[in-house]
C-alpha cells in the first residue's frame, strides 16, 4: 500500500480501537452496542491487513492471542450464566446489584456486554485471519 495509506492507518487504528472499547462498554445502553464494538475491533484489524500487509498484521495480532480471547469471552459468558443459576436465578439472570452510574447500573449486563464484545471481536478477527491465508486451526 502507499505511504499515505499506511500513515493514515497508523493514526486511525488506535482511534478505531478506542471507539470499539467505548461501544463495548456502553453496549448495555444501546441496541447491539457490544456486538458492534466487536465488529469495530475486527474492522481495525482488517484495515491493518490492507494497509500493512498480511505478515506484519499476523505478527501483531497473533492467532494464539486472538484464540485465547475468543475462549475467554465465551467462558465469561458461561460463568456468568452458571453463577446466576447457582444463585437461584435463571441462566444469565441478574445477580449483581443495580447501582447508580453509567457503567454499573445494569448489573450483569455490562459484564455480559464486555464478554460479547471480546467474543465477537475475536471471532471476526479469526475469520479475517483465515480469509487472509491463516494456517492454524
């Protein structure tokens, strides 16, 4: 890619990641927020593939790291569901207190949004990895 594309991408990618984190953390107050945040993470990685090439992007975002993130996102989701059931609630039932403030008012929903954002971001990033010729799996 051209020098202009690499320079603009080098500036934009960190801002895209920050925006994705904001979407994930506010996902409990907007429809599809955590999912959209996860997709935005993978879009930043897609921009890296296009701008810097496959080898450099695969070096920065290793398959094993992204795979572990996917597993942790799913395990977090399942642990929250199982904990709710142990405490006598339904699967994914709210067992955390709902207190004031923007991030803590939703009980377990904010934690579930975080797990969903991590899971979706890692899944879509692995999809990009395979599309760009990944061998692991």
